[in-house]
C-alpha cells in the first residue's frame, strides 16, 4: 500500500495494477521470516486463477506487472535482499574494481533504470535490457582477465598459446 499511496500522491496512473497487487496480496507477507513461494510460483498461480475464470476489472490476470514484487514473492525476504545487494552493491563494486569508474557509472545508471521500470512492468521477460547490463559485467571481467594474460605470464602453457596466436 505504500507504493500505491505514493503513486496516487504524485498522480501516477497505475492502470489498475494496484488491484492486481491487492489480488495477489494474500500470497506473500512483508516480514523477515517470509521464505518465498519458489521460482515460477506467480506465473503458475496466475495460470490457475485464469483457469478458474477469475478476472479483475474485466481483464484476465496474466501478469502482475511488477518484477520487484514478483521476485520478492518467489525468493522471499532474504533471497530478495541478497538479489538486491548483489545487483546494487556487489556488481558495481566489481565493475569499478575490474573495469573503471566510467563502466561502474554506466552499469549503475542502467541498473537504476531497470529497477525503476521493474516496479511497473514485467521487464524480466525483456531480455534486451537485462542482457545489456549483464554484457557490461562480462566485458569488464574479460578485459581484466585479458590484461592479466598479456602482462607477462609465468605459465609456460600461456607463453606457448600466445606465440601460436601470432601465427
């Protein structure tokens, strides 16, 4: 209700999503002991509801249009907290450590965009957005790995591989 109240206060049209959040509200609890319902639960629950013929505001319930809520319901409090910490703290630290400050800033901006969008839409199914910022991480780790390989490795096998690659 905090999210819905903030949206109403600032005149954000949730397009009846507040009813969807309320509809699925009996499936989760905001508490430290909420252990989650398991991956895929929300989708299966909505399929079940659809087979019963239940509708909200004249439309079938196919998506809850809030990936943050979906993750919380499926992962539980501690799993969700871990996911947030990894995405918002650990990955930016790794980008800075293995990349540079510009890479860290780019990752943080894209991540902030994703988190904001996740509150009102089902973006986890949009692989283009998620893939983009995962590629940043992969590129940063690959560049770190390649820098380490070219700085003069003591490993004989690496020397043989590098001499063969110039052929």
